C-alpha cells in the first residue's frame, strides 16, 4: 500500500497498529517513499499556484505575465 501511495497513517489505522513506529518498520521496503511524497507535494503546490495565477490574471504562469507580478504572487504564498 505504501508503494502505491497510501499514506502511512491510513496504513497504520487499517492494520490496527497502535503506534506509528510499528508501521514505520515497513518503510525500508519503500525506499523512495519520502522522495515521492515530497515530489507529489511540490507538484500539487505548483499546480495550485498556477491555478491561482490563472484565476487572478486569466493567464498561465510564464505567459508574458511580468516577472514582478509572478514573483509577488509566489511571495504571497
């Protein structure tokens, strides 16, 4: 389940582990778990920011929007 992206707390609860440390023992079987989780979060954040910029300006990031405006929007987050 961890390999397929189910979060560790869901796995913990489903398996009936009382402590997260018990579930964490299995993380060695998923060596890229942390890397994939961080990448997924970064991708989601980028998509949210792009949607925010598009909603605000009616454009996509990088579509000739001034760099200053894009920088201000990024800093607001």
